[in-house]
C-alpha cells in the first residue's frame, strides 16, 4: 500500500510539472507572437515616417532640414539588439555577425543623424 501511495504522488508531481511546462511553452509562444507583431508595427511606423520625411523634403526642397537618419537608426538599433540577444541564447555565429553588422550600420546612421542636428 505504501508503494502505491508513493507512485500516486510521483504521478501527480509529474502531471503538475507537465502542466507547468505546457504553460511556459504557451507563454513563450504568445510572447514570441507579440514580439513579432511589435516588430512589424515598429518597422511600419519607421517606414511611414521615413516616406513622409522624404516626400516633404522633396516638396519643400529642404533636404538638409528634415533628416531621415533617425528612423533608419531605430530600425538598425532594433536589429542589433535582437541579434545580440539571439546570440546570447543560441550561441550561433551567424547571429553574432549580423549583430555586429547591425551595430556598425546603427553607429553610422546615429552619427549622421547627430551631424544633421549640429
């Protein structure tokens, strides 16, 4: 009888752990989907702002007054953070290389943006 009680406890513990793992997988899937939707929204907003600035600069002839480097820097900065985070978790060299490339492009556009403000 004592063995059966221990077996039932182990079985319940196993079932509880399985439920918790399923919840974590479900939460991770939801977080991943939300992150992807946020990424698409941020990229769309940056592209819309970029297009508006280009059109307004062309209409008004103010190429130097309305810089567009800020939105491009935001996009590359986001990519940099995503790929460095992926590298930290997955340790794949392709993520590190893309992260470093994104860092370089981000730095260039931030420099250009700051120069347009001065």
